[in-house]
C-alpha cells in the first residue's frame, strides 16, 4: 500500500536537520510525505550564531482546518522540533482528527541533548511536550529528553538499573512505546532500547566518538520510514541505528562538516536494506 505520512517539524534552511533530513529520507523509504513546518530558521540553533526564527504557530490551525475540509488523512503523523509550546495543542488536535484508521503516531521530543535543553525551550514547553508524548503511540527520545520528561536526574554514566527506572517513569507519564536512543554501557558501543511497558530489548552498535548534529533527526526519520514499510518497532529501531552509524561514519573525517551528518551518502544503503527487509 502506498502510504501518506505527515511530518511536523521546522525548516532549518541550512544545517541538515529537521525537514531537510526527514523529507528526503522518508521519500527514500517510498512514502508520500506531507509536511507541516513548525518554524523557519536560517540555520539550526546548535553552533550557528544569530540565526533567524519565524514561528509558524498561527498558520497551524488554518492549515489543519483546510486539510479537514478536504478530508485529507494520514497513515502516520511523525513530529520533531516544534516552534512553541502553543503548537502542541494543535498537533494533538491534528493527531485526533486527521490520522487514518489504524494510523501510527511517532513523536521525537526534539528539545534537548547532552544534559541541556536547546536554546528557546523552557519548563512550559517541556510540560506541553509531556502531553504530546502521552498522546503518541511511540516516542523516540534521547536520554536527556527522557530525563526532561520524567524529572529524572541526567547522568553521563549509568547502569541498566538507571535506564530501567527512566523507562518505568516514561510509562508513568503515559508513554506507550519508547525507543530510547544513545544508551551506552561501555566506551566502545552505544545502542537503542525499545520498551512497551512490558518487554525491553536492546540493540547495541558501534559508537563513533565524535558526535554529529542532526543525527537524532536521521534516526527518527529512518525509524518512522522503516516502521511504515512494515518493520516491527525493534527492527525499525535496529535499521535506524545501523543507518545513522553509516551516515556518521561518512561524515566524521570531514572537519568542515561540523553542523550536520552527510546522510545523503547513506541513502543507497537505506534503499537496499528496505528492499531486502521490508514486507510492504
Ligand atoms: O536536530 C534537532 C534540531 C532541529 N531543529 C532545530 C535545531 C535542532 C537542534 O539543535 O536547532 C532548529
């Protein structure tokens, strides 16, 4: 079945994140992709100075009303970086009114990394994001975002008991299925945990010491694409991890490319993997 998905996130004109990552990757996965831009920025906010920021909150209900009048619906709604706390109520409304029967909702609570909220986000935004995470079928946080959502203390090093408590607390705030990224128990490897409130699985993979901006968006986009091509949550989480590693590996030796991952160089691998693994 040819599926239409909606992704809601910002346009960072330069910087390889958000929609400029999600759109090509979802297209490469063979999915029709509709967009709802949350904001337009000249660049992303992680390392560039003096970026512009146009908040598109006002446009959101008008766009959604038009879609509802046209009876447009989506087989999945996948959200990333949002432009304001007020937008979140509009996004929840969209999920309740434009998701096709049996559709999937995936929320990447893109708001923090390395123990800190991104510039411009505050406790009021986190409180709204908590509601969106309770609404979604699947959330894809990193550990910093999970701690922001639950109130757990962020730690650089931790053990499995810490991760288990974090997952239990995410369940408590209403998360149904969690795909927790960047879970590393040793120096050489990192991985992703999937958790549905009952069963926990861990996929371990190589850790590349140099971190790269925008890789969370690469991860969540490939995860959503693979899921919508019929892979299970765990298999989609595994494929997304493998593809993100490939994208980072093809970026790390280029010093001038500090602002994002050269994910385009991974697209052939993604197409090949899905042609071999995806049932739909
Ligand atoms: O990759 C997440 C992201 C998305 N959008 C904007 C960002 C960031 C991360 O910093 O600044 C505008």
